[in-house]
């Protein structure tokens, strides 16, 4: 425990999480896979530093249930426009037969091991360390006639079905907190929370960066040279962009407001279309003949005028070789 506490204090990211979120940032299941995750920092600090400096540590009584994490995969359209999903979560629920007390007859006594404190003191070298009572799991209570259904635990394993509303505009890593939908606490303690973490599947057309969307739009050589009005896809239909003549591969066209509406501000991002000039393939004899005739118009000084980048590149190569060969 001392080692874990030191890791939190010495790790800037963990310390920042603790400063921002307190104990909840590290409780079981919060930020980890499945029901795992970081250790409960409240216990570590309360056990070690509370006793060293004479503090009371955490309040006595049963601990709240563990937080749970659920990974929800969404299509890009679902993340952008929002969706409602039903999910099934394996968890611990309060036993209905004993109302979560763990007692068959409802009688709950004071734990004789910790005398109702929920904590026991252990000597570890020069340190006197407190920890949750192993007999009552920190509840401070004990039952002499345990419930047959939950075997005195007050909780049972179950599959819970929940309906989760995903708001429009969520992105990878966003989390939705469902308060009280985590594991039931022991001995009737409050339940933990369920954190639904969003993972967005890759899209076949669009790439998302924040609230902006990007896509590549292939255009023909003739369209790039002569200019054209072309239709491009958006998440809610089609839009038109005007491609001017002499457009080169890589040019970006911005469609304002056609991106993603922010989940926080509801301001919409933009759609940026990158045009890619496509080389024609499987030419007919007529097309080949026309292109060969077209190529003859680039001979001599005309090439420098009509293909300035190619001419500049070739001039650079020529100068390089002259320098190398002396």
C-alpha cells in the first residue's frame, strides 16, 4: 500500500487525476478494464498517512460498491447524431431476499473483530496501519444467521439490462457516467457508478479530427485541368463544391458547418475535402491517341509554361548532378 501511495504521489498524471477527481478517480473499475483499474487511493492515504499523522482516515462504515466500465462501440453516424442503446452489464446487485443485509432474519449485530469500527489496526514494522476489517469487510456489522441466497454477502451476481442515451457529438474516449448503476455496496451500502466509454469505429469515407471531418475526393484529370462543379458526400446528404481550373492534387475545399456539432458547445465543425487527381486507366485506343497528341503540345519551352512544377523539379535534378559531377 505504501508503494502504491508513493506511485500516485510521484506520478504527475495520477496525482493530477487525484487532485481533480478525488477518490473517485481511482476507485475499482474507474479508468481500468472491466472491473479492475487503480487501487482505491482513499484507502491508501487513509490507511497510511491518516495513522502516521493521527488523522481519522476515511469515515467508518461499509464502502460503496465498485465502479464499473463498459466499452460501447459506435459507428461514426451514431457518435455524430446520438443514439440510444440497450446494454447488458454483469454486476453485483443487492440481494432482494435479505434487503442487502446478508441476514436471513434481518438481525444484524456489531462485528466482534473490529467492535463496529469497520477497521482493524495492524503493526507493520515501525508503522501502525489500519485496514478494512477482514471479518465484516469494513461494514462494522456481522450476522449470525446468514441469508441462504447470498450466503451472508448481501449481494448476488446478475446481468443488468440498461438503456443508455448517447448524446450527439461524442468522440473516442468520451465517458458517460450513470450514477448508482455500478456494483451494489456490501451490507446495504450505496452502489458505485457505471462509466460507459465510447469507441468509434473507423469510417470508410470520413476521418474525424475534433469537430472537423476529412475525406478524399477523386477527380478526373480533365476536371482538374478545366474545372468543374462536383458533388461530395456529407453525413447528412450531398453538397457541391466548385473545383477551379488548374487544380492540383491535395487541394483542400472547406465546407463550413458540415462537420460535427460539438457535444459541449453545439457549434458545428467543418468538412474538408481533399481532391486527388486520378490517372485514367484501361484507356481505349482513341483515348490513348488523343493523349499522345496532347503530350506533343508540351515539347520544348511549352513544358515550362504548362508544367511549372515538373520543369522546376527537372531543373533541380540537373543542377544537383552538375554539382556532384563537378
